[in-house]
């Protein structure tokens, strides 16, 4: 492993840690302290926040393992395939499940923008719990791909500690291709959403429900992060499979750095739009715009 890869792996340990802090604080403000109002139209986003928190935590452990591989522990980690696998593989699985959820969110937002009446009448017939169950069931498919199709054998020592070595070339190639295809579909849906929101609606001077606008804004933030931090790294990885030796765990580094940026932007957006005033204890919640109006 080159010095550049070592430096990137060490520095990148801070990214998932910072992301964990942001998402933990955001979820606490939503569900525990109730400083941010719970909005029904954002239930799927709350699920995504939980995925991001879990991925950040496991990625933090993963980056520590990668940093440990630069010490005399390298031979121990290579010899014990199962040990590195239980740290690296869950990141890939949760990332795939998260990608499925983000695709559903993008499709949900696009349908709400293009067919608002149909969406309002029929979206409620699909419970959020059913969508969560569908996303969770994707774990079973991941297990089948890893152990039935790709035949990953944890009893065989690896030759390195990159994700391609630990997960095997078969599963790694599947994960790279799956990520590229699904993220490309998410980007396409969001471009359609942008076209509808920023051009067509303004040209037609149509009014969009403020709750839908807020949810759409979060979807746009998500997709911007996807393009920079989730789609480009796997694409580069598909052309340069051995780039781990030069730049380290760049997929995880970019993903967790994206989480840091996204969690900060999401927190700022939700605090501005869904913050509850201190007078909530009296039973009345207020948005910032309402507070400023009442001052006068």
C-alpha cells in the first residue's frame, strides 16, 4: 500500500465519526427532544437517516480495521477472513439497502411532483411500514448473492484487506454495477423532479404544497450528494480495480464524507423548516416564518 493510501485511510477515520455525531443529534432532536417537528411526509427520510447512522458507525469500525492493517496486525487480519468480512461486508449490504430506499424516495417525490392529485389520493394506500419491510427484505437477496451465487468462503485467507479481496471479485463487481445502475436511475428521476419544480411549475405559475416542497428539497440534496460522492467513486473503481493500493478505501471515504456534508445540509434545512418554538410546551408549535410574523 502506498503512503497516499495510508494517509487517506487514517484521515478518513474522522468522516464517519463526524457523520455519526450529526445524524445522532438530528434523530435525537426529532424523536427525543422534539426540537424538530415530526412530519409524516418525511417518514422515509427518517428511515434513511437511520441507515446513514448505521453505515457511519460500521464504516468507522471499518476504517479503524484498515488503519490497523498498516501495523503488525496486517498478517492477523489477512489470515482471519471472517473477522474483516463481518466489518466490510455489512457496509456494502447496508449501502445497497440504502440505495434501494433512496430510489423509492426519488420515485415517490417525482410522482408527487408530476401527479399530485393521483399521489394524494393513492399514496396513502401504500403504508410506510410496507416500504420499510420491502427495503429490509433486500438483505436476504444480498445474502443469496454473496453465499449462493458468489460462493464467498470465509475459511480461505485473503491476500489483502481491500473490499474486493474480502468480499470477493464476484460480489464486489455485482455491488459496483448495482450501485452505478441504481444511482443513475435516482439521478434521472431527480432531474425529472428538478425540471418539474424549477422550470415547468414556475413557467406555469403553479403553487406547490409547502410540505411537498420541503420533501423535494431534501431529495434534491440527496441526489446532489449521490452524484459527487456515490456515483463517481464506483465508476472510477470499475475502470481501475486496484486503486485501493493508491488511494485507500475511496468508496467508503467518499460515502462517509458525503454523509458529513449531507447530514449538515439536512440538519440546517430541517431546523429552518421544521423547528418547534419554545412555546411548544403550551401545545402550540410554530415555524420560523410564523414566529417572525407574530413579532409584528
